[in-house]
């Protein structure tokens, strides 16, 4: 399943890895690429992250599973994933001006998951992002049952996590994804 597109993606990921060593101190690219080569299906998800403007990079390592975690590290919420409601129920609750898609549906189609609040806060420690945009975050079921969903951004030198109705959408709100490899 080695394609020219996958080879180009691996080169892009390698360059990003080398240019942002602070995100994955103590980890070698050779180990990451070995995991990718053994899991070619993950390249499809990473390609989708890249094509929609996410700029995925390694940001964590799970010692228990031996998996590397890729997060969308773009400075702002990925352009190709903005103007979406949180989930299908939120979309169906809209009375008019419904967006074309939802964050949950797009993430599932891409093979990734929305960042959780702890993951988002970890990403923000690696360098501020979403200073002009915001990103939907995986919402705990107890909040979602009440009709809400959470999102985060970086303003005034701080990370903020807020709530909104799951049916809302804004041109500057998208979502960031995570992928285990």
C-alpha cells in the first residue's frame, strides 16, 4: 500500500517532526516511521488530517501500548473542518441554515477522534493555538445529554474551555483530531 501520496505524506510528517522537536522530546523519527509502515491504514487518516489543514504531528507516546499520538497542530482550527455543528443530533435540531456536516461525523469519516479537554490543554502547552479560532472538543455524555457541547480556544494568554449548544456553528469554529499509531 506504498503509494507516491503516502511517501510524500511521510516526508511532510518527517519534516514537521524535525522542525518541532519540543513536541516529542526523547523520541526518534525512525521509531515513528516504523509504526506507520506497520499500520498503513493510519496513513489514510493522517492524509485526511493533512488535506484538511490539520498539520498532524507526534505529541505524545503511550508507554503501555507503545502507540504514538498524533494531534492536529495547526496554528488555527483546521480550515477544511470549520463551520460544522458538534454532532448529528445538533445538526438535526437546527431549524434553518444548517451546515453541511458535523464535527463528529467528519472525524469518524477521517478515522480520527476529537481531542478531549485534557488532550487540548496538553496541545496548548506545546504552543498556543486557536488564538483566532475555536475547536469543538469531545464532550462528556452528561453535558451532551443536556444539549450542550464544549469547545476551546486561546485568548488573553489563557486556554479557555466553554460550552455552546451542539447545534451551533461558526465560520471560525472547527475541530482538532487525535490519532493513535
